[in-house]
C-alpha cells in the first residue's frame, strides 16, 4: 500500500519572499526547483501577514521487505 509524504515550508514574512534561482552559475536558489522536479504534487498557499506556505507531496511505495 502506498503512502504520501507531505513536506511544507512556511515563509511568514511577506516583505521578502524567497526567489527562484535564475540558473547559470548561481550557487544557491535551486532547492525548490529540485524538490518540485521530484514531487508528485506541489502547491502554494497564502499565510497570514503576506507570507506563503509551499508544499510538496511524494508518493512512497514500500518495498517487499516493508521498508
């Protein structure tokens, strides 16, 4: 039986929301892109004071050994 792992990250401050990396030789800013590429579902919800909560869900299939 499959399970779902949900991961949420909340950025409560609306005055400085995180930005996605622009690519190239940037050394940071790729985290959300990497997670989104591996996720089965993703979304964003508003948070009070202008912030937001970003979430991803990954389907987990247990192995034959139960792990």
